[in-house]
């Protein structure tokens, strides 16, 4: 049908202008007022083009999809834009000639615009699905209003009614398409802004770490030197073990500084075959004192046939951070289960399960983000570095948690075959 071709032409014109706005203006425009002026101008141009290329049903009835830019402009830009676009429609229709169509346009605008303006504030505050529903309801209302006034002014005929029904269905589909498209574009822009913000935060971390790394390392190296001097042969084996753990922890702190300096860049480390159970026993000894002081018991189940390619120091750093978080999630004490076992899919599973406060799905999704932490004095850097270490080992992490029940970190690392 020729009417459908005309509607598709109008749709193409609107689509070009909408994409022009979102591609060339939204990202470049710095001020909100400038964006509104540009969007209003493009909406007005869309209306003029739709009315210029309208479809003629007969000698006295013509239809177009001006409702689409009018409705979207009112809902997304504001009430002033809606009134401005309504004025453009009336003035241009007046320019085309005073007839029954002109009066139909005025009556339809006067009947529909109050509803548009009323729902505009609700639309702005609503979420994606609610916005789409409001836009669809208002588009149907506008079309039915225009159809009603047309029937009152001109009477009804079967051919005109058929075209008007096609017109209504076409507009509803187009409004749904454009509203969904705009909402998706807004979500993408918001995510891009969040990514840019996080990238800026990571850059700040890198700058601050570079500034303070030298000053932090100096006292650490001095402390390490004195610990080595204290490690005399006459000391008991227990004290020698404590000194060794202290030196290892200083070395781990120095490695954390290196990780922060290299965060976001490819990390080249020399991996070697290591036995996971042995490393877990080492980590358990390091964290045991901290666990006991927090009234936390660590229960372990280790399978000895668990070999992986990894850097022992970095693997221990990641596991200690996760265990420390598990201990701190149990302010009243409890039990942590630390296990490792080979899986049939060629991976080694390391599990850290606690009886802590648990997390929501939203909190789990944000873990590893810079500056995101569930602790009042936390920075989130420990978890960020830990997850990156696991990713660099070609591993993955699965987190299962329930509020007030506990959390389980399941770490999967490729097994040496």
C-alpha cells in the first residue's frame, strides 16, 4: 500500500535525525541547555518533514507520524519542548491551509497535550519498562483522540478507518522501537561514563602509588634487614619460624606495591609448578594467628594431587586477602572451611567458605571494583588485586553467598596434566 510506503519514508527521516543527535551531539555537548536546544530543533525538523511528506488517504484526509517526535520530545526533553513542538504543528498546519484537517489538528493537540504534560514528570522518574509503557499508552491515546475528532468532523468511511487503524498500529510499533532504542542508548552512555570514572580512579591509584612507593619501601627494607639480623642460630625454631613469616609478609607487601604500580598493564611473572596443598598450609600458618584473635577456626581438607602453574607468592597473596575478608565477615567468630580438590574438567578447585554476614547479588557483582569495599575502612584494592592475580593465572572465581548465612569463594585454576 502507498500509505505504508509514505509512513516508512517518514520513519526513515525521523531515524536519521535521532541517530544524528545521539552520534554527533550527545557525546560532544557539555551543557544540558545546549543538548536540549539541539534535541528540540531536531524534533521540530522531524515534525516538519513528516507533515511535508504526509500520506493522502483521499482528497480531504491525510495522515503522518508527527506524534512520534512530538511525544518523545515532550517526554524526554520537557514540557517547554512539548509546547514548542505543538506550536510548530499548529503553525505549519495553518500554513498548509485552513480546512477540517486544521481544526482536527488543533482539537487533537488540545485534547492530547494535557495528558502528555501530566505524565512527563512521571515518565522522567520512571524506570526503563515503565517509560516504555507510558510512551505506548500516550501514543495510543493520541491516535484514538485524532481518530475520534476526525469521525466527528468528517464522518467515518471504511477505507479511511482501515488506513487509520494501520496508522495507529504503525505508530505504536514505532514509538515502542524508538523508546526502547533511546533507553538502551542511555544505558550504554551511562555505562561508558562509569567506565571512564573507574578508569580515572585507577589512574589516580597509579599516580599515588608511584609517589609513595619509594617512601613506603624504605622503612620496609630496613625492617626486613633487622629481622634478618635477629635470625640468630641460638633462637628457638618457633621464633625462627615467626621471623621467617614476618619477612615473607614484608616481601608480600612489597609485591602488592608492585601490583598496584602495574595494575592495568600486562603482568609478566615466572610461573612454576607448585603443589596447591603445600601453599595452602603455608597460607594457613600465616593467617592462623589473626584467625584465633578473631575467634575464628579454620578447618581444612587438602588433596595432595593438586599441581598448577603459578607464582607461589602471588597465589598466596590472593588467598590471604580472601581469607582475611572471610575472617572479618564474622565479627562474632565462626568457622572457615579451606579446601582444595581436583575436578574432572581439568581444573583445581580451591574453596574458602565462611559463616559471615554474606552478600547480596549486587554486592557480589561490584566486588573487585576500585574503591568498592564492604568494610568501613576498606579500599577494595585487596580484592581487586586478588581477582586480577587469579585471572592472570587463567583461572576464574565463582562466588555464592546468602545474607546472614555465609559466603563461599570457589577458585578454579588449570591443573597440570
